[in-house]
C-alpha cells in the first residue's frame, strides 16, 4: 500500500556530462574570479526535498502512525463484524426470552371453552361443491366442541363495495342443512376484500360511495338468510377513522335485524407504538394500537383477533406471544363483546408462519395463560379456528384436549 521513499538527488550531482567536457569554461578568468559554483547558493547548496524539515516531518504512507498495521486492521474488522450483529440481536434475544417466560406457569382452573368458539369455513360450502354428506360430516366433527358460530366465505366483496349474488349461490341450501344437522349453530357471512392501503389496487374505505355499497351488500346478504356478518378487510392500518365510520353504519343494520356484527382484527402492538415504527420502515404496520383495537371492539358484537402469522420461531415464544395478545385484548374489549382468539388450523410454510412453532397446542395454552392472568371469569370469550379446509386431525385433537376437555 505504501510507496518507497523519494530518491531525488541534488541537481548538482545530476549535471549533464557535456557540461564537464566543455574546455572553454575552465580558463575563463571571469568565471575563476567569480565565486565558484560550489560557493554560490546553487541547487547543490539549497536544501533538497529530503533535507526540508517539512517534507521530513510528513510521514509517508508506509510510515504513517495513524494507520494500524494490516494484521491489526484485520483483527479490528473481525471484532466489528462480530459486535454489530450482537448489538442488533440483543433486543431480539431479550424479547424472545421475555416471551418464553410469559409461556411459563399454570393456567387457572376453569379456563376452558365457554361454548362461544367459531370456525372459518371456505367458499366451497356456498358455491355448490359441498353436498349433504359433507354437512353431516361437519356436524359430527363439531358435535362435542365449543363451536357456536360458522364464518362461511360468501365474498369477496368487489373493490367498489358491491357483492354479486352469484358469489353465494348455494347459501340457502347450506343454511337449511346446518339448521337441520346442527341446531343452535349460527352461520355468518364472511365478507372481505383487499384494501388499497398499501398499493394502488383494492377497496378504498375513504370513499363514501364505497362504504355505502358495503352497507347495501350487507343488507342483501342478511336477507338471504345469514345470521350475522363477519368482515375481514386487510391490510387495515391502525387508527383508520373511515373503518370506524363503516362499522357504525354496519352495526345499525345488523342490530336492526337482531344478528351479530363480527370482525377479524389485526394483532395489537407488543410494544406501544411498534406499528408506527414498522410502518415507517416497511410500509406495512402489521399491528394495531391497543387503543384502536378497543375502539373497534366497542362497535361490534364479536371481534376475532388473528393470533397467527406472528413470525415466532419457537412454540414457547409463540405461546408467550399469544398469552400477551390475549391479555392486551381483554384489557380493552367490553365484557358485552365476544372476544375470540385465533387458532392456526393450517400448515402453510413461510417466514410469517413457522408451523413447527405456531401450533394449536401452543396457541391454546397461551390463550389460557392470558385469560388466567387478566380476566379468568370472562364469559364472552372463546377461540376461532382458521380454517376448515386446511385443518388436520392433530389440530382438532389439540383443540379438543387443550380447550374443550
């Protein structure tokens, strides 16, 4: 990296050979009488670059003391390479440790189903693919559970808020079959759409005509015989005032018919303001503030917190996270509103959902721990299983063993 020291010689020593060979210059008396070149302050007498104190005081690249030797630099870089990830990982490790601790302890006695659980059902139940035999099998499956509500997919809504009747063409058959095979079970229309909150396409809740169309679509689907309306609009950012306005209008419709208004809700900030920080960094806030969750809960009859797709790497941290979410939701949900915690009845692999970590058993234990610590006697409380077409036998068994007993 460094260069060799300068080797410039004095100008007198670099005198051309032809100057020494000229005979005329030596006998000239004038030149002899004059002070010889050696006595004159010639280039030879002048300080060279090497003799100049300023040049000598300036260290070369090779001798510059401020720059450590290559071996020392490499050691420093290695230490920095180890230190930076550790500094970044420390908060994450602390959070994971706290969640694992939150998963410890014993749930309180009696923290089991209150008979107010729910199940999300796919679109096949209302588009003609399912038959009477399927309803009979579903009835047998639900017979000894705490499930009271079925959220059957009857949408999606169009981006303008309308809903074609063709989307739920076989709804009347399904409703009649459920009433016949499963008396006491309510069937709610699960309606949803992608919001334009993070992209150009999707439903725009800030549009008053769109909100009015959603209300009309709700009236129409309730007229078809559904016993409630369950809305899942995503991605829905925290503090969306237009969503609250829509809920007020929808609740007036469902209350007039004597049926519940239900919503699927985003998770709550694990730390205050976390949705703001994530939204700034990624454009996807993910969580709601606890305050906004409470505002939504006060406007509906049921609120189902989607406590899955949490990015948790271990069953213990996932269970601790669900326990925390349960407590946060209980703190702001009115006792008159049914609060349901979501269970992952699916096995889709991805960064958001690690199936070895997000288990039904872990979720159920987390729900019971959160319920025990916050409001063990809450009656309007349950779990909601997502989703029927992806569920495996082990999911049903874990729900049965951990929550139904």
